[in-house]
C-alpha cells in the first residue's frame, strides 16, 4: 500500500521496497535520500537497521513508523544522530498527506515528530520549555511536527510574520542558535522532545 502511494506521489521516486531487515541491509543507500522503516520488521529492529544504513550513508534520513509510542527510542539516540530521524505513528501514516509531508520534510533535513504525539506531549517539570508562553509552546509543537512557518500561520490563523516572531522568541528563550553545523529548527524540535513526555 505504501509503495503504491509513494509511486503515485509527484516528486517522489521509490528506489526499493523490502519486507525484512535482512533485505534492508542490501538497500542501495548511497542512492537514497530517505528510508521509511517500520520499528518491528519481524526479523529485526527498524531502529537498528536504520542505524546500520546510516553508518554506511551518514546523509541518509530516516522516517520511523511504529504502532506504539517509540519516541523514547529516538530520544535515546546520540544527539548528533537525532537530527536525521523522524517519527510517525502508523495511524498518521494512513494519511497520505501526513506521510508525504514527513518524507519531504525529512528529505529537506527537517525531522518530523508525529503531530498527534507532539500535541499530546506534556512539558516536564523544571524544563527550559517553562519559559515559553502558551502560544510559543503551541508554535514549537507545530514546528516539531514539521510544519513550515507558513503552514503554522495557516493552522493558527495568524500572520506568517507573527509566526516568525514566535519562532525567534522560542529560539531566544531556549538558547537556540543556527551554526554551520546545526539547524535551529532541528535543535528546537530536539529540545521539545527531550523536555516533554
């Protein structure tokens, strides 16, 4: 079903489709931008497989699918590796738009946290996220779900310039800066995941 959906999507080219971890190890990873992998592969673990593939091709991005909340597994990855990982629940993946948006965001280097999961997450006590206003936290949740500033503005019914201001305020409050090695959006999304449950 997913292969058929992706074949029909404009701008997406399916390089391979496999049904096991064993077959996955033979993927032509240097010709792939994003790998979509299930957490439970029957003959192995999707996270372990994706880490093996990324060891071979460090620019590879991963969109992990799971029926259960596996965000703790993503948080357990080294922070240097986390920016290449996105997470979708299988419920969200049933929406073609959500799946395609996650894959496109991942290909552009913007990891996505399942929107439903992001919206349900609760800020941990004594978290740096406590410094955010309610609107800033709402913007951060949507940012972590992979939405662009324009999409966040449409979702919240506010101007894109207002979203820009909220995003900049979030970065300032969390001490997030962009460098040659880091992306501010990715860092903010990672902080959101680290400081919520």
